[in-house]
C-alpha cells in the first residue's frame, strides 16, 4: 500500500513541476500571453542593481500585468494602464515610478527594479 501512495505522490510532484515550468513563454491555459525575461533589480540601501530578478509579462485582451520576481521567490505585481502608467496590482506598498532612458524605475520600499519601456507594450517589438 505504501508503494502505491509513494508512486502517486511521485506522479503528483512530477505534474506539479511540469506545470510550474510550462509557463516560460507562450500561451497560458486561460488564453493569456506570457513572456519571461531577466530583470535588473536591487534590494536594500546601498545595493547595486544586477540582473538577478525575473520579469514576467502576462497579457490578455483586457490588461497587461508585470510580475517582478526577486531571486528568493518574493514578487510584486504591477498593472500597466492603457496610457502606460504603472500601479501596484496588489499589496500594501504603492509603486513609485520614474522613466530613465529606455527603462522605468519601479520602487517598492527598499526594492528597486529597472523595467524596460518595451515591457509596457506601448512600443513595437524590435
């Protein structure tokens, strides 16, 4: 009996891992478009930005959401308005933003992210 349970648990773990890894780029099961790329970020005062974070762009017919993920797994969700302005999609901290060249600086408390302007979806792809 324990052999059957461990096989089921093993199959469930494989299915869960496959589901987590299947969302790199392309379509989600809900029909939304998903794209993932490296993202420069820094956490804490005096830290330098490095491409250690991930930017995930999730887009459907109604909206575009940017998911800014830290290396240790925490993340922030940012909603892109039709006019290109950014706002926190959830959470207690508001996002502060400023454009610097080809990037939008997004700040949540001590977390700083450099989001490429192209991620906003307002410019045609290169």
